[in-house]
C-alpha cells in the first residue's frame, strides 16, 4: 500500500442531517473525519477516513499543556447544477505549512492534503447544504500528541480534517456590523505567532471579545501590540478601508494573518482597476479621514463571513458611523463576485475553484 493511499471505514450509524435553512456556524458535524499520523521514524503515514469520533489522547499530550497546534478553514460550495467546489484549497494548505514552520510542526504534503480534503468531502457530499448562503466548512488541523511535560516540540502528531455544514457566520449576514477598537489587550506582536493560524492567538482574543460583546459589538479591531496605534486586523477577518476612492489594507507585518479571502479581494480590486494599497495605517489617521468625510467604506474579509461591511467603529469612546451604516458599493460588489465564483454563478476567471467528483466508489 502506498503511504498516500487513504483507507476508508464507513460510518454504519449515520447522523440525522440538519435542515439547510436552519444552520448556524460550527454546530453540526458530518459522519466522517480524516486522520493521518506522524512519527520521526515513519513521517506522515496511515492516512484514513473513519467515522466521526472522539480523539483519545494521553493526559500528558503536549497539545494540552503547551498549545502546539495549527489549523485552517476553507469551504465547499454546492452550485445550482449540484456540483461541489472548494475555494482555493491550495492557498490554505500553503498557509498551513507556514504555520507549521512557525510552530515547529513537520510540514505536510500540500497536494496530498488537498486530495485528502476532496476525498473526505466526496464521502460526505450529502452533507453539503444547498440553501442560499450555506456551505460545508472544512477544518484541517494538526495537534501535538507526544505524552511529555518538557517544553520542546512534540515527536508525534495527528493531522485531522473535520467537516461542518454551516450558515452565515454573522447573523446580520451582509448587513454592516459594529466593531470596537481594542486599546487595552494585545493579541500578538511582530515576531510572535500572529502570522500563524494557531489556537493561542484566538484564546488570547477571547477576553477583549467578551468585553465588547456586552456593549453590543460583534468583533474587536486589534491595534499593533507595541505602540497600540497601527491597525492590524479584526478577530476573524482582515480589514479594508475605502478612502477617497482608494482601498487601503494593513500590510502583512509578521503579526497579521495572511488571509486567503484578503488575497482574493486584492486580486479582484486590481482586476477592476480600483486602487488598492497595502500599508501601515494608524487609528488616528483613519479617524481623521472619517472626520473629513473621506472614509467611504470599511469591510472585513475572511473565509467564514466572506465580506462583512463595517457600519460602526468605536475608538476611545468616539463612535464612527461609516456610510450611514449601510453596505457600500465595493463591499457589495466583492461579496457578490466572490460568492458568485464560489457558487458557480460567476465565471471563475482566476481558476480559484476546485471541483469535487460527484460520484465515489466506496
């Protein structure tokens, strides 16, 4: 058997599938999961699809104590013709390996990882929802499994992929969200783990998120961890601002996640000949643009929400209402185009989508 031959064990007790029009985000999980093991002697080996089940680990496993883990997020979409497509999975696996490098995790075979995701989605293809705005969320992740309480990289790992049928990430959908600028807590700094998609980054954001949620804000906009003045990203999204016809987004600096949707937005804007600039921008500069009436739109981008218009920012007690809290022209165009490509209603001129075979011999 080839080291990259995936074995399959069918789930003989399938779950009851939720209705497509009643989905929330990340609550339901499909019948199967992908697992692959790593050891220094064998490398990545024993790839398999098995029934969705609990993970059994030693209580001393490094993941529990030192948080050596990485993850990704992408989606599978069902077109009107019934075809299932992934959106830019190669970019996600490339980023997973960059996260692996930062977290001292052995690199995966990116091409094989994409094939493994395609195979798993094929098996659970009946779980891909078809209601408007729904999709099958794909969560690849790697955990350190060696039972050892010394502070050092694990010797063993598991690469796992699970699937979840999802609805909109924000209940408001494409409607603008309210975001609070965080000036007390720090998520990460340059040289830290901000550019890696690792669990600790998200754990460190929870306190600030909890605080602003009580004040009616959906998310936190993080500033840099040193001077606390340069805009970085929203907890679940990269961020863009349209100022006097130009779209500005914070440049990647070692503490900002290189979003796949962020990259897609930049490519689309350039394709449309809309000026787009990646640079440092301070919160004070953005506030001044707003005061002069030059801040025309703001929006976030990410796999979960795709495009999320920002209708209000609050910074140091000052509220900034953007575009009358309405969805802007660029935000709407980006959302319609990206989702159109994903669902197959727009031509995919960039070859961003990867089709899944509709039939599978199991």
